[in-house]
DNA sequence: TCGTACAGTGTACGACGTACGGTGTACGAG
DNA sequence: CTCGTACACCGTACGTCGTACACTGTACGA
């Protein structure tokens, strides 16, 4: 028993759930979630495929654990600021984290039971809203609304076929605009052209909607 | 050539891309996206697995086609009403459609090129917003915001482990509340209890956030 | 010196997507 | 009426997947 603990403490040699899950995330970041197989993951860890099953019951559990680590990376709403800036900070952090692990958002649809980090996160957000004067019901509404926006934005961002502003300009000019006939899609053409001219920044786009939602929620507080 | 057309016209015998994709959607609705394999799909159609490859280049293309059919099911914003009720109608329709094909939302992350129905939809939405007086830039913002909300809501809804209000009450009382220690998660307990008491209706929850967003967008029109 | 416990593995099975090389049948040309 | 061609369709096979199961080796208390 103490032997195992020693082993786990030694971070270099010997496997551990921690090590397995962390490496799985690295692999998924690098190769996408389709490139993550138990055999490849084991290879990456210098182990046999079946060894992984001493630390995770099956692949589903591995995926659940990966998602929960991702939630751990998201900043909790800070307590010392107003509710709006607290919510803004955690939402911005969530977007960043989800954008850096694009596979995570696609996985969420299929995982139904929230992990501990997820629960801690929800608790902290709900606490922040309640302390800011929202009723139980309003806090629920706000939660759904904000989470929907964050996840939906991340989902759309993940399905964009480019990562940088330059790539966006190139793709739009070379691929999208040519295949969008101006007769059939006049408004999309107009909007694509405007975007190329004005530049493209998902972080800015995100803030726009976020602040609009936060401002619209403000008057719904039952300010004591 | 005319032979093939005859064949395709006869809807009963003979395959066709249409028939393949429609059956694939039925299968995914029934068994989830993991239950959709080329072999099973072929079996469902009374054909051999390899026959499908005469109508779709590969499974990726099949998935793309499935998603596009789903987009076809979503109501376009009606032209004869105000922009708010037009947007509300199409958003409500989108939620309904995505809720009835829960696999679709999880697929979107991985498909990067929008199909024709998707494009038509975006064009119609953008047209509606532009005609309502939003600038090109504002229409883009509104598009991102509304789509993020709709997709994010659908994503959260799809990851709920229950479908009906009764199931929700049961799950919450029997499964969630017992495993949420009131000390560690006081606010989640409070909110779960309130939800059980008040009843649960995703459609209503959706409307709340939707109307809040629409109202917040209203003053941003450059009303001519 | 042995027994036990447990980290780690090798092999095997039934699925998967799909490349490749067939069939059969329908039809226009001779 | 025959035959070549075209094309819808399929059987088989390959490499990969998740993972059940039985096995190794080694560390350690007795």
C-alpha cells in the first residue's frame, strides 16, 4: 500500500491516473479527439495498452476525467469584485480554455454526469450570482443564459476552419467568397467583405455579446 | 442514364443519397451517433455495406449531409413580421430541431464547412437583421450572439441525463441531491430544491434568455 | 523461503471504416 | 439475337479500435 503511494509520488516512473489523463489531454490537443486511442496513449506513456485499465475503468471514464481537468483550468469567479466583472472574468477564462482544448466542447454533449471540478465551478458561479442579489430563480436563468452563450460561442469557434486572423482573411478571400454567388447570398457576401476589411478577432466578438448579456441581467437583480 | 433516374424516382427500390442520409438520421435518432455504423446503416436499408459508398464518398461526407438535412428542418425567419418575432420563431424552431436530433449538436464541432442549407439559413437570418436596420457589423454581432445562445442551449440540453419533467424530478431527488453535500454545495442544493418545487421546462428556460437577448439588441438598431 | 498482492502485459475477439476486385443485369449498337 | 459496355451493388480482406482474460514479474510481510 505504501509502496503504491511511493510510486505515485515519484512522478517520473510508474503510471497514475493523473499522468494518464494529462497525457491524454496533450494527445487530444495535438491530434484531435479522433487521434486519441488507448494504444497510442499507452505508447506515448511508454506502456502497454492494457496497463491503462488499471487507472481508468474504460475509455468513457478517461474522457470524463479529461473534461473535468479542463473545467479545473477555468478560473473561478473572483470574490472581491462586482458580480459583472467576476462573471466576465470567468467567462473569458472559459472561452480561452475551451478554445485551447477544442475537442472538449464536442465531448460535452455525450458526457452526462458532471465531474467534481464542474460542480465546484457551478457552485462558485451560483454563489456569486446569489450574493449579488439575484433570486434563486433568476440565478438559474442567468446560469443557463451565460453558460449557453459561452459553450455556444466555443462551439462555433471550434468549428471555424482557421485559427488566426491571417488565415481567416486568406480563407475568406480565396475559398468562401468565390463559392458564394452574390446573387444567391448578397448579405453573406456583404458581411464577409466587411469582416475581411475590419479584421477578425474572436476574443473581441466574444466580449461584445458577453457584456450585452451582463448589462441586460443587471436590472434583474433584487438589489437589497 | 434514364434508367438511373427511373430508379431514383421509384422511391421504394434502389438506393439513393437521399434515402441513405434520411435512414442514417433515423438510425442516429434511435441509437445515438455511436450506434451509426456503415454496416448497420446498410443493414437497415437492406443492402451491403459497400453499396453505400456509391452515394457518399465516406462517412465524413455522410455526417456532413446529415447535418445539412437537420438545418433544412429549421424554420427560416418569416419575412412578414417584425425582426424580433422573426428571430424568436427561427430560434425556437432551431432549439426544437436540435433537441429532436441530439447527436447533431455534438457533430457540429468537427464539421468545418457549412452545407447549402446552412448557408441559406445564415443568409436569411442576416437579411432579416439588415432589413431591420442593423449595420453590417451589428448584424454580425447579433448573429454570433444569437447562434451562440441557441447552440449552447442545445448543447446543455443534450447533455442533460433526462428528457421529461418527471424524469428530472426523479433524477434530482434520487440521484443528484443525495450526492451533493449541503456543506460543500449549499447554493447548488438550494437551486436544485427550487427547481424541483417549481418544475422544469427547457422550452420556457430557453425563451427567457432569448427574449432578454432580443430586447437588449433592439436599441442597437440604426432605426432608419 | 515462501505466499500474497498488485503493477503491468500479450493475446485474442468482435466491431469498425474502407480499398479493391469482383459480380450481375440493363441497354444501345451491330 | 448477340455482344460490349456501363454501372449498381457486393464479398473479402486489411488495419485499427476498445477491451476481456489470463498471464508475468517483482516487492514485501511472515
